[in-house]
């Protein structure tokens, strides 16, 4: 199971990123545990300065703007 954290204040892009990851995981048949992280101190501690950010299995893989579906598939299947 992939451990995923979506980092952000709850803005529209952060919510859409969360939904996109859920949708792609369901479509690809990948089990995920998704957590929202909204505390800015925690987000900054991970080195993310621009949200939404995405952390997969403890590694920051995205920061700033909406990720594309192809990116999400790569994160989930690699």
C-alpha cells in the first residue's frame, strides 16, 4: 500500500489533487492510504514552499500546481 500525503491549506487545487490521486488509484487498482496535511509548519518542515505538495512513501514528488494524470500514475505504479 502506498502512503500518500497531500500537503496544502485546503485550497481548491489541494482538494483537486487529493481527488485526482484517489481517482487514479481506484482506476489503476492501487491500494493507497491518503492523508491531508494542512499544518503549514509541517508542510514547511518537509521542504515544500508551494502547494499543493505530494509526498509518496516519505519522498516529496510534487510541489506547486496541479499534477497531471500521467504523473500520478507514475507515482502510484513505480
